């Protein structure tokens, strides 16, 4: 059957039914679905003859084992049929039938056979009924013919567990009548050939009109993921506010930069394996700035720079452990230390947007890896009022104006504040970020002047992206279950300012 024949079949079905699902039609015709897909693409080249909608079809398909059951009967039926009227030794039965272990168990559960363990020569199997009905084979016949109404959900789940059927996803198309619908299509000629002229065939041919205003077919290109679209918008806001982007290309950090420089105690719960991913190869890091490391160790233990410290024995082996960074604040610590090594202090405004990793329980709103947005400002004379003002301006540029601040605790900031915004859709206040003023125990060991204050705030990238694009499950946004068509279809991000 040619491509033209399939086009005619599709048009006739659209005329008859008003709507055609190519997947179901291919099953009804007993043809390869890709043949109809090719015909759909051909019809699209004729203009508005039909409208085409891409759909994802899910259907149940027999596995190789399921096809064997369809041909030879279920495992339990074959075991029953292998049992003669006068019985058979269990050992002989298990050798005579493929998949006898599964079949024997199912036949016993169904009450088709019984076993006499005290029989002479060993356990012997007898029939308990005269005849059986092989419902497994009957259901597989219905599934093959797409007569799903005759098969219960419990049966489907059972056959999936037994690996007799599997769920398959396939992209199909729904066709409906277009503005110029017709049952006969003839593709207009594009070129006038010498053969047409010599034979006179050009007189009866229909030629495609020249479109001198056509821009040509745009080349296929990549499409930005929604996270990247929103990230671009956030990055632009930071740049508008005069911030400089920090380098964040090191996913692996030592515990020194990830925890110790931030004045997080070595026995803090955040440093346990249930919260943090530790690296096994290489398991440890080295080449720390030793003078700085000794100051950090002193401020953790007996205390220094006016702080009483935590009063515990600081262990070098703990600080050497490599981890997948749990926050981009580790990058901020590196940048502030680098700033402190300059001869003359200069005010800075830094930001970063990149991936971090936590050992989280996965659910609709949590993944083991996500993106953190962080802003940091270092200058003399900064106060909590400056922090609140900068945060207000930042969120105003995002289109968020109703903000509240709530006191919180962070090991490396004091005071600390959680940021809440009123969600018009949920009609309640929701947490959108965290913030605070970095503690002297973090800044002074770096070598920053005593009168320098550093303020910072952070939020996730996934939550605003999910709100922006109406995504309820984070696993539909990032990970192996992402629908690539969603990436193609979603518009660019325009935050409401």
C-alpha cells in the first residue's frame, strides 16, 4: 500500500468519524503505526486540509513470554495438562513443563491440582478438577485485540507483575477537518521540467505559486528548559541591580568550605549522611590555606575574635571530607576569602544560581538536587534595614510586593530571617527564601575588616518555576520523567513586574 493510499484512508476516516486517532486506526488496520505517521506528515504539506494534534498514547503490549502464553497456554494450564489422571511425581512434572515453578504455584493456588507428599517414590501430584478454564490466555487475547473492557485492573496488574504484558508509550496524532478539507489531494508541482514541456504535460499540471515574501523554513534548534528560562530572568535582575556573578562550576566541595568556614559545628545534623552526600573517590581534600584553616579551627574550638566558640575539639579529618555541596554559600565563602586577601577592601555585590545537593526524601516538591539562588553584599555600615530593603527591591523586580520577614536560626547568620510572600492563588503566606547577616565568626578569620558587614539571602529556582508554568510535581520539571514536548511548547519566561 502506497503513501497515497494511506492518505486516502485517513481522509475517508476523518470524513466518516470527524476525528481520527492514528494509533487506534493502525491497530484496527493491523498496520505499522509509522506508515500512518508518514501519511500524516504528507497531508500536512498540503496546507489546511486537516488539523493535526500530537498526543501521547499508552497501551498494553504482550511481552515475549506473554506471546508464548498466548500460543501455548498459561504456565498453570500447561502444568495441569501435564498431570495424567493417575498422577505424576512432582520431580518429573517440574522437568516436563517450561516455567514449571510458576505454573505449579499458580495451579495449586487455583485449586486445580493437589499433592500427596507421602506417596511412594516421593511427592506426587494429582488433578483436583476434571477440566479448567485458562482465563490468563483469554485475557491476553482480549488485550492483544484492545478489548480492554473485558479485563479488570487487578488482572492487568497481575499480568504486569508476571511480565506477560508491559505498558508502552507511543506518540500519535489526532486528525480533524481543516478549513480546506477535501477527500482528493494532488500535490502541486514545484518545478517545470524539460520532460513536461516536451510532452505537453505541463498544460494539465497544477503548479505551486511562488511566494517571494517567504522567509524560508527556520532551522531546527534547541529549546531552553523552563528552569533555564526562569534562571535567565533572575540573572538579568541581579545584573540590573549591579551584582557580579560568582563562578559555581565546582559541584564537589570539601567540608572545610562547605561547613567549617561557615561556622557550622562539626557535630551539626546537617553534616550527617542522612542529609549530605559524601564522596568516596576522592574521599578527602587537601591544599587548604593553612593560616586561614588554623583560625577557623580556633574560632570553632576555644573561640577567638571575641567569640567563645563551640568549645569542642576540632578535627582535621572532618574538614577534609569531600561532599556534594549542600548550598552555594560555600562559593560565597570562597569569594569573600578571596576578597579579604586584597590589599584594600572594596564593596562588592555577588550572586550565583546553580545546582546543590541534599540527601532528601523524594516527593512531589523535593528532589535530591535542586538550584539555589543566592545574593551577597559586603560593605561598611550595612544593617538589617539594608538587607530588608535590598530584598524588597529584588522581589519587587520579580513582581512580588507583599513580603513578610520572620526571625529564624542559621549557624552562619545572626540575625537571620525567613522571607514569606502572600500567594494569591493559595490565599496564604508561603516561604520564598531565607536571609541574614553573616556572623563575625565567619568573616573575621578570613581577614575582612571588623567594620565590614556582609548580608545575604537565597531562594530556590524550582519553586517559582513551578508556579510560573503551572507544574504541580517537581519530577515533571526535572529528572528522567520530563516530557520533552513540554520543554518545546512552554513560552519564554516573562515575570510580572
